[in-house]
C-alpha cells in the first residue's frame, strides 16, 4: 500500500505540474529523485513514535491502539496525497480565474502555499501526537513534523516540468556574438569605454555612468538612455557620460555592462575628472534581489552580479570622492547602508523589503526611472528634491496600477559633506540657465500600468 500511494503521489505531481504550464514544456525525469530527504525524516519519526507506543500506553497512562511504523508512514502518505490532489485542483481553478501563476498577487501565492502546508502539518502532528508514548516524543513531533514539509516544498521540491522558452525572438532576446559585435566590444575594451571631455576649470562637473546588465528586457536599455539624455540636457554631461548596457540593440554602440567594464570605467573617469571638485553619478538599473545583488541576463555571456560591496570597493580604489548613486531595482534599499557615507548621496527605487514597479517586458520605463529622470529632474537640478517629488508620484501610480505587495517606498541618504557640493552644482546650473544656456523644460510622462 505504501508503494502504491507513493507512486500515486508522484503521478499526481507529474500531472498537476504539467497542467499549470500553458504551452510547451520540458520534462525532467530527475524529479523522481527529489524530496526523498523529507521522506527519510518522516519515516524515522514514524519509527520513533511507534517504538514509544509499543506497549499500548500513551501519555498519562492512557490506553491507545498502537500503529507500527509502516502503518503510520502509510497514513501520512495517504494524507499527503489527499491534500495534494485537493489543493492542486484549487490552484488550477485559481489559475483559470486569475491568470498564470507568475502574475498572481503575492498575498494569494503565499496563502495557496501556506494553507496546504499548514493543514497537512497539523493533520500529521495530530496523528503522531495521539500515538506518542511520552511527553518527550510529543515534543519531538512538534519540532520534526514541519521538516519533511519544508524539505519537500522548499529545499527539495519535486519538479517534473519546466516551460520551454518562447520561440518568438521578439518576446525574449539574447545577445548575438557576431564578428561585428565581438570587434566592437574589443575596441571598447582596448581603447577604454569612451573618450571623455576634461573638466571645465572652476566649476563642479558631473561625470556619469549608467549600468544596465539585463539583455532580455528592453526597459533597462531605455532607462539607461533616458538617464543619459537627462544628465546631458540638465548637467551638460553628454561627453562625460558612459553607458554600459547589455542588449542586442546596443552591442556595437556601447560597452557591455560587465563588472570588469564598470570597474575600468570608474578608473578611467577618476583619471580624467577633478576628484576634489567634480561629482560622479552612477545609475544602475535591473531586477534586484533581497540579497543585494543586481540581476544579470547576458546569455551566452556568463557574468557575476554587481553587489553594493563591489561598487564601494571599486569607487574607493579609484579614489573618487564625491558620489551620487542611483539604484533602480527591487529591494534596492539594501544598497544604502553599504554605500552611504559623508561624501555620498544614495537614491533607490524601493526600500529593502519591497519590490519596485514597472520593470516588465511591456514597460516603457520603470516607475522610478520615469518619475525621477524623465519628469523630476526636468524641473530641478536637485537630486534630493526630484527624489522627494518622485516618491509622491510613484505612490499614486502604484496604487492606480494595483500594486499588491505594498508601496515600494523609495529611499535616499545624503552625506553631510556632499550636500554643499551638490548645492553648488545646482547653483551653477541655475546660473547657466539664467545666462541663456539651453536647458530643456519639464515634460509630462504618461502613466503606465506595465
């Protein structure tokens, strides 16, 4: 019976997982090798409980009908099968109503994961609790019962199917390593990323780097271009800006956004700029994780993600004193503490606990990129003021778009020493406008729910 139930459990997982995926999927037979650590833990626990109740007496000398270890394990497996079938059907129903699983609200995903785990855990605990022959074994059950469930659903999930990547190259695009691309990137590497204009003596010059390491979604390439244009228009930084971008459309125009190119570009700018007077601006845009790593998608290249610690080390090595760092990514608030100091202004699109918004394939710009650089910086030369205005705009737009996991809550940290430097930069740009230098007016950006 135990063998039959185990086969039925794997068959249910096989069928349910395939039903979750619309379209072609790849089959992985190695799914049958997953989850056995949880089975071993459950079997050991059943054996321990059965031994404790072998005399037919339970806690407080109550009479019980003892089960042997095999019977206990069979009942637990049957319960897992019943709960699995029930909640697989529920998940399929919700998928038909709400849409694909990756589009579900975060709260709904958690509920439909925790509910069966909690239900099954309590059912298993109740059975083993009744069969336990001592208080010590009952305490052991409380501690051990969650482990097989966590192993089977989190550490060693049974995965039989994986969606096949779409054949439509307009949906997912990758780098193409043609002769032209390789030659262009070799030139960028050999001759430094770009020729940079020297600083204008007697004023605060802004040097800028944009870093977009995600090739499969156009939004990050577009954001890099918008930020670069805004800095050129507002701070005369056009010939002092380097765009580092991983994308098929820019592979012969800009150096790839690789950690090595970023480090080399920082060193190059440090050699050109006046490090005691000028300000370096860096904008990093990609998906972000709670571990503080900036997501990379550059296949067939194999690149490491940039972390706040990496960037801090490279800036210190280059000897760049005044720094404005902008991070447009989910959970980007985790970058503030490692980077913040008296000489640095750090701005992020979210706090350390929330996602940002507008970074999908259908997005024109991220919500932060639009509010901060296409709109906010068109009306001011103050990064701090633009960020404050962007916070308000983003909160309204996220509510209108139906963001379900809470306000992204963009963060900012301004060091005491850099504040007067940025004030001087703002005053100089305002004076340049008053003297008749061309400065573009503010533009309204369209609201997007992408």
